[in-house]
């Protein structure tokens, strides 16, 4: 969960600075796979992933 929240906060931060597009690296394989899959679920992590995908 924490890894997904940090990624989301990082995206919000770089958007405010106008630094989009951006490449994000993470060693949290399950979070990376959820983001890349385009799918999410209704768990806490899934809801954060949905925000990342949006």
C-alpha cells in the first residue's frame, strides 16, 4: 500500500511542477504489475492504483 501511495504522491508532485511525462521506477512488483495491467480492484491498493492510472 505504501509503495502505491508514494508513487501517486510523486506523480502529483511532478504534475504540479509541469514535469510530465515522467518515468517511475519501483521495486514493488505487485504494484507495478497492477499499474501496467490497466486493471484495479476495490482493495486499498487497488483504489490508489486506479488514481495512478487516471
